[in-house]
C-alpha cells in the first residue's frame, strides 16, 4: 500500500444528503486518508439510492488508487454535476473501496449521525 494512503472502517452511521434529501445511509463506511488531504468517506453502493445517480462522462486517474468514474445526482432541485466518484477497479493497495462511492462535501452533505 502506498505509505500515505490508509483505510479503516468508519465508525458509526453515515448519511449523504443531496439538496436536503437522504440518498444514502450506512454503518459500513470506509474512511480513506491520503497524505495531508481531509479524510474521505466511501459508502457501499448497496447503501445508496443509486436510482438518483447517473454516470457522468468525467474520468480521472490517480496513480495510487486507479481510474475513477463520476456520477451526477438527479436532485429535485436539479442536477448536481459530478458529485460522486467511484474506483470501479481500484488498485490492489486500496481494493477495499471497490463497490463504494465517495461524495464531494461542497456539493452534498456527508455527515456522521
């Protein structure tokens, strides 16, 4: 594993709110810390209302995690572009985030209850 990336089970219950609506809640989140960046909470796809997420054409590459694909949230108030991302086939050093999505906290609310 890259020395500056660490994952652990995120304790407690975590919620994602988009435009005020709860679109995900889990007790099985993963917290990923990478260098000096703020920790990121990854939600299992099975605990997210995926009907509100549409795949985006945006992709990025991280040399430590792999290729990320992005999702736009279809909220009642409109689209929230590229609000979430997922490493569909992450590199082996972060394999535990496969099947999980993370969300930009400036576009949605990610909170621990």
